[in-house]
C-alpha cells in the first residue's frame, strides 16, 4: 500500500454481499445499501452503487485541488461546482473499464480562466 508515502490518513471500509449488499466505514460515518443499476442488469433498488460513490469522491477531491490552485491565483471560485460523471462498460480487450468526464461550473470565471484552472488538477490526479 505504501510506495514511500508519508501516510497521514487511512480510510477503512468493508462490504458484504458485493454489489447487491451493504458497505460501511469502520467509524460508521458512511453506511450504505448497495444495488446494481438496472442498466447493468441489476435490481435498480434504492441503494447506491460503487460508481456513484466513486464519482462523488472524485468530484470532492478534484474540487479541493481546484480550490487550492484558485486561491494561489487569487481567483474566487467559492460558488463553483464540479460535476463528475463515471461510466462503466465492457472494454474491447475484455473485462470492464471506466470513462470519466469532469465539468466545472464557476459563473464568476471566464471560459478561458476555467479551462486554465482545470488543467493543473487534471495533471495532478492522472499522474
């Protein structure tokens, strides 16, 4: 797990029953029922799914990086919102893969400022 990192926090969670089961963090802050979406051949029940959890987590982490970079550039993005979309599907080479898209809604920025601001967090999260 550790590749020379100085770990400052470790999240711990467990799942029972797979994608049609239940997941919970060890501290109980997250405690969710899981259901497979109908589009994936599942029940489409009221529970969340790993893709939704991944999208919300990635959006939060990405926005955190964006807020720090914006502050360093003296840009106000306090009213901004990151929309993360993650799709899952069969890949041509076999197995499954993910496709991701991130959108920034920052009404106080110009389009050019927004595009320029999105580049550093993308570089940091994909390397």
